[in-house]
C-alpha cells in the first residue's frame, strides 16, 4: 500500500508541473532560457561546480515561479474580486520570482562571461 501512495504522489507532482507548463507563459519562457543555458553550458564545457551552480539556480527560479503560481491561484480562489490585500500578496509572490531570476542572471554572467570573453 505504501508503494502505491508514493507513486500517486509522484504522479500528482508531475501533473502539477505539467499544469504549470501548460497554463503559465512565464514558466515556459523560463524553460526556453533554461534550454539556451544548457546548450551554452555543453558548448562551453562547464565544469562540475559550474553545472551544480547552474542547476541550483535553475531549481530556485522554477520553484519560485511555481510557488508564485500557487499563491496566485489560491488568492483567486479565496478572493476572486479585486482587493488591496490580494494584490499585495500577489505582488510579493511575483517579486520573489523577480529576485530569483535576477540572481540567476548574475550567476549566469559570472559563469559564462569569462568563458565567452576568451573568444574576443
């Protein structure tokens, strides 16, 4: 019985990821940039520490985006009409994604610019 519960939880988690991929434009934009970063990492032969850093930052951004989506959906469910507190909650959640994305860009510059600089 326990094995089935784990499988069901995993399936629900995958369903959640697919739901966000289908419904959230920003999540899909993040995925496009992740693809570009992964290709660039392969082409520029990132070392193990650089890959770990990139993967952690990718996880941070995707997790922040999914948490933001979750918060927005909860607010829309609980308080469908416009309310100043609902707006503040959504804005704060969106701000967390912006911070994660900004940090990821800084990390990307720190890792990729020295490698790209060699070509100029």
